[in-house]
C-alpha cells in the first residue's frame, strides 16, 4: 500500500483516453490512495460516473450545482496531496491557463494548493498548435508537472507526432515520485543501477551469456525513481519496457557495461549492481558463422572484466555500493568474501537452485549481508525486494 494515507483528486476531461483513466483510478486505489474523481460534462459522454465510483468506492463529482456540495471545489482543492488531470484536453488546458473556473474541475484547479500533474491527451495537430504550447508553458511556469503526451495511435488513426495520453503506469510513476516518499533519503540523489545479462559473441550468431531477465534491476531503478532519485539504468539485452523517468544506457558486452558504469560512476551517490555480466568471453571471436565442428575445435575462452571490482578506485567518497551474489546452496561464505573484497556496503544473496528464485521469475528469496550481520528476507516479489533493498540503502545513506 505505497500510497496509503494519500488523497488524490483525479480530474477527467472529455477525450477518448478516458478509458485509460479508469485503469489509473484502479491502480491508485489498489495502492491505498483515496481517489476523488471529478469529471467534466464532456468526460461523462465517454465514461459514466458509475464506472469511476465502482473503481474508487467513492462518490464522483460532475457539477458545481450538486445539492449540499456548495463548497466541494474548495474542499477538493485544499485536502489532496495532488491533483491529476488525465486526460487533459486542449480545452481544459486552455481554461486552466487562463484561470477560468466554470465547472467543478477548473474551479478546483484555480483554488488548488496541492501540486498539479497534467497528462495531455488530444489530436496531434491540436497539441502542436502554438496556442496549446503557450498554455502548457504558462502552466509549467506555474509549477504544474506535465507528463507526456506520447507518440502512438490516436482515435483517428496512426500518428508520428505527440498527442496520445501517457500510459497509466507512466502517470502513476510520476505521481508516486511527487507524493509517495516525500521524506526519502534518496530524493535528489543520483542512483546508478545495472541490470540484465551481457552477451559475449563467439561469432555473428552464437554467444556466451546467461538467463538473467533484468527484472530485478529494472524494479530497483523504477522504485528509486519513485523515491525521488535521479536514476541511470545500464542494462544488457532484455525485453523489458524501460522504467518511466529513468535515463537508460543499453549495452551488449561486459566491456561495454564496464565503460558505461565508469562513465556514470563519478557522479553516483549509490551504485546497485543487479546485472549478471557474463563471466567468460571467447578469446578469439570470429566473423560470419563458421560450421559447428570448426567452432568446437577452435573454442577458447577467457574471463571477462569484473565490473564491480573495476569501480573500487572510481567511487565517490561516501557513495553506497550494493552488489548481488547468485549462489547454489547457502553461498553465505562466498558472499561475505565478495562483500569484503569489493568493499561493498551491502550484498544481496539469492539462490540459483530454489524454485521461484533467481533468474527469469517474478519472485525472489534473498538474504542481506552487511558488515554488521546477516538478515534473511521472506519470499517476496522482485518489486518488493527492490523496495527492501532501497529501504536498506536509505538507512546506509
């Protein structure tokens, strides 16, 4: 319940993207937020108020003239932790920029004391119009946060220009960053995360690699962003969608990962090395695709660079260093050795031989090892493990 005790006003204006706002309302509610939905008259033409009332378990406001709610717009403006408008149509953006207040939503926005987050959604030509851009500049100058829009299919067909409302997960990520962890020790700090496998080519087709999916590192990066950190994610080849708001550096080989980490490390307050770089590479990779028999006869391997060890002399003074150890069996002795040799503040030990743990699954059972002791965690999702890791990092910070 990451948004427990948070109250969000969710403004919905009249665009086809209203259907995605239903998903956002459900996600916010599932995370523990109290969600008060305010709909414009046009929005009710796309989605009935009953839909939002069912999803949030709270009454939906659609009019300034509802009986016994004469000051509802003032209460809405003062009470919430944030106001989100999704979709924010060109018309609502224009009215908000001019300070008009002719319905429940714009009146609440004009009286707002809470931060405001807009998720524009409209025709691409309407978004590109100078009037819309000037209005958005006015609202940004007012301190409002604008998320999106994206490039993608619109109601009228394909588009190669921005206009499509950002996905609910993206809006949620920016909202959680805004209100989820206001006292986080990571807020404003630079966090460098690595994720996924690396690939070492034997030839143009074959490679040495491992089964890492990158899920653990991607969850760590996403949750660090939600806590207010400025996050850089260095990732090997994975099929995951990039976390919202995170600077992404894609690499393939272990050498490339080492160089990317070295580039970003001097400014990092925290390094979380969740990647699983390949341990070996071919001594003499060849071009093309030789016959299988020739490859077997010629195969020779050598160790790859130890990315984590290579960071020791380049770390900022006081930076927090977190490593991972994937072991079969308990592995505690080897993990402790790695903690000391690589001068880590925390090592996250997980099992390669336990069902539902390790690579290519959404769950994990890990043990935290620091200089002060050993703390095994219960069986958790990888997103939950990511939050536990960041809790520990905050204590170290």
